[in-house]
C-alpha cells in the first residue's frame, strides 16, 4: 500500500478526491541558513481559492528532517512574524529555538504567500532605504510599489490574506503526509496559528503562540504609549536613572515640540555625515521601534535626552533606521496586503484613545490602505475558537504591541486547554528568554494532552526591568556618576 493510499483510507476519502498537491515531493537542497543539506519543496496553489483552475502560485517550504530511526509523525511548523517575514529566512532562528525537537520531528518552514519565494511582494525602496523618508515620500513609494506589484502575474493583491495563507499550510501538511502537526508562531505568526486552529482543528496537535496578536486587533501601536510611560515612571522611582536623566517625560515632550528640526548625524552603517529635517512622526517611529526589547528600552532615556540636545545618533542607531534588510525584514507588499484587509474589515474594532503613537501609526495606515486592494475576510476570522488541542501562550508585560492582556483574553477564549505564561518585565517575544525554550520543548514533546498542560514551568522567573544605560562619560569622577553608582549599590 502506498503512503498516499494509506492517507486516503485514514481520511475516509477516495484517491480521486485528493487534490493534486498531495503528491508533491521534496528534494535535497542547500540554503544560507544551514551548513547541512536540507529538503526543499513547493506546492502549487490557486491564487484565488474559489477558482481552483485559475492562476496558480508556488508556495515554497523547507524541511529540516529528523534523522532518528524512530521519527515521530507530528512535525513542527514555525510561523513567521510581521506580517511580511519569510519563515525560510528565519529558519536558523527556528532551529535555535526548536532544535531539540528536531531529533525526532521534522522542522518545517513555509514561506507564506507574498514572502520568500512564494509569489513575493517586495517593495525594494521601502525595505532597503538609505534615507529617512517623510510621510509624503513614503506614500509615493507605497503607491508606486502597489502599481508595480499589480503588474505581476500574481498581482491580485486581495488574495494575500491570513485566511487563505493557512489553507496553503494545510496543503503543505498533506503534501508531506504528516498527521496533526505542532505549530509555533511568534508575533503575527500567532494570528496565523489561531486562524489555522480555527479552520483546521483536526490538523493541530499542539500550538505555541508567543506575543499574542488577537484576530480582532486593529492597531499595533495601541499599547506603545503605556510602554513608554512605564519607562518614565520607572525612571522617576529609580535614583540611578532619575539622577542621570531628570525629567525624562519632559525631555520627550520638549523634543516632540521642537520639530520639525534639522539634525546632523553620522550614518550608523556607512559612517558618513548626513543632514536631514526630522519631523515629529519620525521621532515617534524611532522610539516605537526602541520599545520592543528590554535591551533597547534601557538605552531609550539616553537616546531621548541626547536627541533633545540635538544629537540624533543614539536614537537612530538604537531604532535600526538604516539597517539593511535581514532575515527578520518585512516584505512590505505582503505586509500591507494582509494588514489592510484584516485591520479594516473588523466589525468589532474598538476606537483607540488617540495619543502620539496611535495617531502616527493609524493615520499612516489609513492613507496607505485607502487605495490598497483588500481581501474579503470571513467574519469568523475575528473570533477565537474553543480549542480541543493544548495551546501554550507566552507574553511579556512591557511589550508595546502584544502585552499580557492579549494573552489573557485569548487564553480565556480558547478554554480549558490553554495555558498562559507571562513575564512582567519582558518585551516582545519570550522564546529566547531564560528557560522558556525548555518549557516549550516539554510542552510539545509531552506524550498526551494532560501532561502537556501540566508541564513544569517553575523555572520561568520574573525579572526586574533592565538597568538604564549610562554613557561612559558618566563613569568619570562626575557627581552624576557618583550618585548613580551609589544608587546601584
């Protein structure tokens, strides 16, 4: 009996009813992320799922196969973030986090449609810019990119939604003849995981979602202001910080009030001197990027106070404004296609109180999405299913985009088979935090659901906020350095 015949009998369907992509094969290949040989595959999918005989795209994926003789059938799929990240480009990160599971399970990295080699929707000038763009310049580049993308053979941008993408994932699962799979999603990948669970509950063995993006979340910046205010409040209470950076909240207010403003700075990557007029929105965007990780929030007080003095270099460097596109970079055409469809179709969207972050991010997306083609999003997409499979949720308390309350909300909706672990002073993403990887390994490897939900997580400890960074010049005999040193002892 062939594998395909066995699969057909297991599912109770005839061979003729199985779609053609179930016969897909992988072949040995090499990719930049790994020194060893891996397996590459692709499944052909209809661009428009309602027209199976219409335009086709190839969805590419990579399998890091288990070499164990007693290999287990429940592969682990990594779901990339963004929206707009390539899972294949992030495969080395996936192996770092999930490598222990690879001993007996395949690790699978699927480039979601619109990313990687899967009908990519690149906006090169937005993704690799070497200059600071104002709002109008950015909008012009977005409009130009949209026009170029729509000329592609697969340029019907309304067919790049999460709901359609998870159907591609199911196609890969069937093509590889896997049983129910394990999924690990980070950031936007959590939304992908929840939608896969909603559409294909029978295909999910376990689900891990880190930095939870609820299906009905409409604006990613709604928690940025509280995250920044938390830094200000902590600095006031901490002698070390308040001595070095008195009136930090006032510095931020004065900095914003001084814009637009001409700054001269050194390009953090090329080293050449540059001059540019920086607006209020530019500064808000830079600080927003700095709120994601505790390592950068520790530098924010210094960066903000230096910018107030006219020295923009620390804030530019910290925000990664001139970084080259790397494995974690976003494919912006796919990003807009997903977000413009889903955020603006939400019938349950709640108006967010306006602050500098929501105003800047919201107004920009409003303008971009006004003319961007939007997918038809099923109303069920905005709901969270009661899960019959164990789900592990991870949250950081000072995360500016997916805080702990998101995890609480989704865990409650998922029901009794959901378990939520949070770290109060952690930022966006816990998979690389302390022993969290070990907990995830044990959760996915547990032999039954009951054991998975009871996995010992006592090793996950609460942590203090990171010590605020002080520049080397304050390490001299200055009074500030002396006070800061006393405060830290």
